[in-house]
């Protein structure tokens, strides 16, 4: 079955703050590249539109995630929020010596996708178990497809409760703009003045809303929570931002966030 790809411009509350484009960097690496290896970006999509691609089916896909990787943590939490843990297999990569079979399986998937592939094994990686190929190692696309297709019965295992709308069309541009802002300014290596300004903006936002973009949980909350919890001591005390601090603690008690500890460790 074919695939649908939809994209839109970023406008809204966070679009101005995220005015400077952020260059997309490789996903967290599960294995060191060779001296001459270069990472390859695979941009297959799961969908049911006219463009072709991989159609959704329960138990068809395998996700490789990397321990300690923020992008992997975003994917892990998203799977849990959408109730897709039982229909999408997940393997967490640690060190090659600790998970040799997982690295070997991921290597086979990369080689099946790119002849004589000699680049790094990057994760997150979404793989097709039917063909043995990598569908995508581009985290934003993986997150979009999971969120957009979670309601499809073909992707879910059984009936179960209706998943939350993590990427409602009306907020898609805002979600992308906030993610761009977080990737630029809410990191341990961001300039302190830029980080402080952005945290102040977010703290104000959460003084009037229970979640990042309103009163319902969306993909923006996954991005924001992961970014805030990975600031560490370099990010400054969250006590200076009381609304952010309460937000992090409250979401941390949610089963989807609470159960993501191993991936994000």
C-alpha cells in the first residue's frame, strides 16, 4: 500500500523564538564508524497515501533505540503514550559487548538497505521485519508517523483505548517550532543567556497551561520533558523556574514517562 507524507511551515507561539534553523544532526550512534565511514540518512515513511512506502501493520516493525539517547527516549515515551509497545518490537542498544546480537541484527538491516554499507549504526532506527531493511533513521519522521498512524487498527494490537492525539493538525506547526527551539536552546551546551531566555518563556507558558501547548498532552510535551530532564546541573536549577519544575515532576509520574528510565538513563 502507498504512503502519505505531509509537511507544513512552522508558525505560532514558538515560531519566532525558533527563527534560526537548526541543522539536523545524526541520531545517537550505537556504534563507532570506521575512519572513512559516513552516516546515511534513510527517509522511508509508514503511510497509506499515494506516494508509496511501507503500510502499517501490527508486529511488522522493529525499533532499535540507544540507551542514554534523548531521541531514543522521545520514541520510547511516544510508543508508550500511543499504546504501541505490544505491536512494535523494541530493542535497546547498550555497548556492543553487552548486546552483540542486537548490533548484529541492526548491521544486517543497514546492509540490506545499502549495499556494502560501512557507516555507523545509528539509532533510533525503524526497521521493517518483513524485508529486513531500515525504513528510517530520521527521528522526526519516525515520531510523526507513529503519532499520525496510531489510531489505525492495522498498526495497533487489538482494540484498546483510543490513543491521545499527539500531533493534531492544528498544532503541528507549533510542535515543530518548539522542537526546533528546544534542540537549539534547551541543551547543556547552549549559550547560557539563550537557555535562560527560553526557559523563562516556557515557564511563563506553563503558568497558564497544564501542558506545553494547552491543556492536553501532545508530542511537544514529550520533547519538552526529555529536554528538561537532560539539562543536568549545566542547565541551572529548575527551582528558578517553578512552573517548569512542577511540570517535570508531574509528567514524571505518568506511566509512559515513568517507564522510560532504561532508555533515557
